[in-house]
């Protein structure tokens, strides 16, 4: 009697462990049909509740630049001159500064020649020198106006190099702060910018109005 009751106690103690093992097996082992299901599953099925997804499919046309305005936007801005409508902050006879309509960060500027030209080596030297001089002065303005910790300065020549408007050269000038990026720009071509274009224009125009090259 004593032996059997001892066995029973052991068995009852083991029972929950066995159940747990069985449960673990169910999760780990998948049948062929389950494997097929997994292959065709979407990211929502595999990582349910792992992250919040914000879906704004109507933004795709801007991100992919499917909606292209007719003519060159920079030449139009040059023709219109300094104004919020053109986003032009500065213009002289050779070079100009425009606020980027789709900024990667607050205060993202484009510094460019007035002349419609997509290749740096085809620019007249005096124009190139004026543009780079303006680029340097604009970087000082951005640093002062935004108190940024760093800057990205760059030129993409040609669409294969990433130029959105390849026919009209433009240097990008982007203020940077520690921790100003997250996964959005990496996976979704989308950047959350906290300042409106009006605010950026309003912040920068007093500096460019005073600028003399
Ligand atoms: Zn142009």
C-alpha cells in the first residue's frame, strides 16, 4: 500500500511537467501545411503586436515622386525669386538657396546654381565658385539658426546617384542632432519632421535677407 501510494504521488507530481513538454512540442513542430502557411504569412501574422504600423498609402505618390510637376521646379523658383511660395530664401545672378519641400530634417536646404544644369563639370567656374561660397555661408546660417550639432552636406549627380531632380544640380544641406533619426527613414522612406515649411522659412529668411556674398 505504502509503495503504490508513493508511486501515485510521484506520477501526480510528474503529470504537469509532461503536459508542459507536450505543449512546447506543439509550438515547435510544424507540419508541412503549417510550414506552407508560414511561408505565405504576412509580417502581421509572424510578429503580431510587435510594433505599431501607420499606413498612409496615399503618401506613396510623393515618396516615389510619381506626381511630377511640369517643368523644372528650381527654374520656376528662380523665376519667381525670393518668396515663401517658391521656397526660395536667397537668390543672386548665379546662385540660390531653396528650402527643400520634402525635408529629411528641419531646415533642410538646397543650394544650387540659377542656371539649369545637371552636371558639375559643365558649370562655368565662376558659377561653381559662387554656389560653393553660398553653400559655406548657408551652412553657417543653418548652424546658427538651428543650433544643430552636425550637418550633412552632399550632392547627388544623376538619378542613379539618387538625385530627385537630376537635370538641375543642387547641394543638400541638412542640420543634424543627436538621436534625430529612427527606423522610419530606414524602412519606409518617411521622415517625421516637427517644424512646418512656414516655420522653417520664417526662421531662416531674416538671416538670408542680410546675406551679402
Ligand atoms: Zn532648372
